């Protein structure tokens, strides 16, 4: 999970800054259930 959290941060930084907070919320939710599938569907 820690490694994937860093991956979430990297993806968020690459996105528009206005969406950073929203993407971080996705990352937090994704840690609860299957983060890879969740982020693939929503980013």
C-alpha cells in the first residue's frame, strides 16, 4: 500500500493542480479496496 500511495502522488502531480485534491481523495479511497483497479477506472 505504501508503494502504491507514492504512485498515487506521482500520478496526481502529473495532473492539473486544480484536480490534485480530488485525485488525493481517490487515492485515499483506493487504499480501502483494490487500489490498482480503482485508479485505473477513475484516472
